[in-house]
C-alpha cells in the first residue's frame, strides 16, 4: 500500500489566498484569546486585554506573511508531498509560538525559561490546528469539486478538429495543421511560433501575428491551455507540473522541455496536470 504521506501535494496558493489565510488565521488567534481569556488574560482590564490579544494576532499575521511570501518560495521544492506539507505546517506553527513568546516577554518581563518556549510552541500548535484543519478541508473540497467538474469530459471526449488554420490574426498567414500535432505555441514580440511534432521530428513555424488571435483560432480544440501570456500548451503532451505558484512549470512528455506558468494560472495548471 502506498504511503499517503509520500503522495505529491500541489501547493499552489495564489497571492490573494495567502493574504486571506494569514488574516483569517491572525483574526482567529485574536478572537480565541480575547473571548476565552486563557493564560491569565481575564485578570487584566478589558482595554488592556483587547490590545494584548490583538498584538498576538498581529504577530501571527506578521509571521505568516514572512513564511508565505519570503520563505516558502525558497523552501518548497519540486517534489512536494503531503508529508512535507504537514511537517511544514508544524514548522510554521512552532515559529509563531516562539514569536508570540518573545512578544509576551516584552509585555510581561520574566527571566528566560526554555520550558515556556516549549509551552508556547505547544499552545500554538494546538490552537493553530483548528484554523489549519478548516483550511485543509476547504482546500480539499475545492480540489474535489474541481476534479468532479473536470471529470465531466473524459480524455476520450476531448474536442478536436481534423485541421486548423492558424493565422495569428494576420490574413496573409495560412498555416494548416492537425491540432493534435501541435505541442505548444509561444509568442515573441509580433511573432507566433508554432511547435509541432510528427513521429520524433520537431518542427517550428514562425508566423507574424499575435498569440491571442492564435488562441481564438484554436478555441474549438479543448486540449489547449493558455498557461502564460507568452505560451499555449497542448495538454496532450503535458506530463506534470513542477515548482510552486511562484515558479511553476509544465514538464512536457518525452521532450525534456518545461513551459512556464504564470502565477494567475498556477492553481488551474496544478489541477490539470498534478
């Protein structure tokens, strides 16, 4: 039986999703402390208790921003698994616990004791488990709904034309090709390059025109995916994605080529080619 913790996990959060997650997580910490008043907070005046609880929430948001926007793009590698992601969650929670310990030390000066750092880490993991679990459930439900939607059309039902004419918006062009032979298209200034394969032979055809017009000319063939402002890839030749939302690429089958994916298309690419 395959180890579930070694299964690939496509971490493809958009910038907006990272910001929302960090703010919601920090808000949860603030509300938890302010409403339930643990760790002696009930002994403080209401205004002081509010400000201190708010401070813990702000420290949490600050730490999440550092991890999500600065550290994750460096740490997360190509072969990211579910086990890696769970371990990474513990690392983030532990770091938040340490940061909140030093924040508390500034408010309530005490002699340094290592056991209190461990207590802060343990508390952060326990409290953070609630919003983290909710986040995972929402993420998996989103992936599940997308998978059901994608499953509505099986690979055998992908729509193809027998022949397309690619002009790139330029009426002087008339490049006829079977769309199944197109590997990808890319643009460079005012030119579109159509990369095709027949047998083991790769051909490149350069046309004066725009990628947007070429995309429109291919719209009746459902296998083509605009993954980047400069690239359209044929899903038939896509193997898997590598990297994360910051530097994701689509690895092509038997070609050794990698097609870049823009951040706005990363989540969709991860679902299509995970």
